[in-house]
């Protein structure tokens, strides 16, 4: 067999080798992920993608720099431990996630895989560095969506529990009253007018309570769908307040209600919705006030184009720890044994106030009692598709 060299074949092999090396170099240089090689804790190579991740422009600018200089302090110990394992020639560790720290102080979340290799007879390592910022943001959005769905499920369960409890009371009373009325109106039997009147009053009161509960359920549904509409017109808020107070006083002889307001005070608002807020505030003030306590309604104008309607009582007040939550859905101020209703009144009232371009907030009092302040613009809100019929 001939052992003579074939220069032509050797040149072809050398050219093929050069072409293969160049091809692989191009693949590395054009790779979307960062590729780095380091030895003795310092960079010896970085492709353009890795250079960009490190916050630099020239790949040569990173050569010779310590790796840990580009790792966030919170993650340096973990990275240093893995580099030591590589130096000891141990098997590659699992992929890790960490924060890279750029020279300008910004950070980027990356995923790094470490592979040991030998370079010039000494241990080294190659890493694939992948930017996972977008993936992390996607995970955060997914977690936020899951939490939102769980919160919605919890609120629905709370809602159904509270609604079932509150609806059961008037339904039970109506059923009992209906049975008694059925017995009282037996043909040929004498009637007891006083008892008949009491039963009719029970039916009327419980029907009104059911109507209020159903209306609040409808309001919360419309608010959630962004479909609660306002029928805006110019109204005398002072006159509306006096009428509401007179109506509530007729229903509560055990409390003293009063109004302090100008003769007239006009605003462009929905009269039924403003009355709804007033009745809710007055109902709460009476419910949580002692017998014989006073409830005051004060209406004043401000210099910034707004008016304030204050409802102040001498009741149990709102504990400091409860104050941040009183406008949340289903929240009820303690003590629980006196709390009735769906816990939606203040939430709905505030939403209605904001639809008018105003607000409803609570002011702590130095003494016992509560003060709720309804703020309304005297000019009225702008007409928008979500706030007009």
C-alpha cells in the first residue's frame, strides 16, 4: 500500500475543516441565545447575543472580566457554587435561573445551562444564556389571572351565601304571614281587624325589604357589567335631602333627624340614584345609633365646584381597623350580631357617586359616631355612553 502523501487531498481536507469551523462559528455568532465560555471565573468568549444580554456592544469588551461582576448580588453565591463544581470537573448542574446585572444597573432575568469542558488542558465551562423576561412576565400574568379568577369565585360564593341568608328572612316572614292570613279569612268565621292589619303590615314591610334586596342585587350586576345608567337632570339636592329625611323620620320615631342646608342647591344628577344614596346612609345611621340618638344631614357648597352632603350620627362608629374596608362588597361593620343586609349598600352608593363624578368617603370622628360625606359636582358629570341611558 502506498504511503505517499497526496497534497491535493490534504488541501481539500483542510479547506473542508476550515469551512466547517467557519460554519459553526457563524452558527454561534448568529445564535439567538447567548453563548459564553469562561475559565477561572472570567469570560474567554461571548457571542453577540450574550454581549447584548450583558448590556455591552462589543463582544471583546467582556473578555477577561469576572463573571460574578455581571450577576446580581442576590444570586452570586449560587453562581459561585456552580463555578466551583465546574472547576472540580463535576457533572453539569441543572439549568438555573438568575438575574444578570448590567453595567448601567439594569437587570435581566435569564436561564443558564452549564457544561464543563477542557480548554488548553484546564477546566472551563460553556453556558447557554437565555432571556426569560418575557416568559416570566407571561407567568406573572397567568398567576394574576388565576388569582383574579379565584377571587371572583370566592366573591361569588360569599355573595351566594349572604344573598341566600338575607333573602331567607323576608321569605320566611311572608310565608308565616300568608299562613296566618289564610286562617284569618276563613269564610263564615269572625275576623280580627287588628290582627289582620298587623299581618298586612308584615307582608308590606317584608315585600319592601325583598324589593330592596333584589334591587341591590340588580345594581351590583349592572355595575359589574358597566351598565348602571344615570338619568341626568337638574335637581335641587337640598330639597331632595329634606324629603328623604322627612320620610325616614316618619319610619323612625325613636331617633331625631335634622337637616341643615341652603334653601336650594342645584346639581345635574340622577334624582333616584341620589335618593338611593341618601336613604342608604340614613338607614345605616339609624340602625347603628342608640335609641333617642340624633342623625344630622348637612349640605354645604365648596369653592371648587363641588358640594358636600354630610350624614353624621351618634352611633357605635367604625373601628379603625374596619375603616379601610367599609366600601368593599359584602363588608359589614362589627358587631356581627347587629349587622344585617347584603353588605352592598356602601359599595353601590360609592360607585353611584363616582359615576356622577363625585365620591363617598368616611371621616373618623374624635368622639363616638360616624360621618359619611357624599361629594357631588354642582356642574354635573360629562355625558358618556356608560353614564347615560
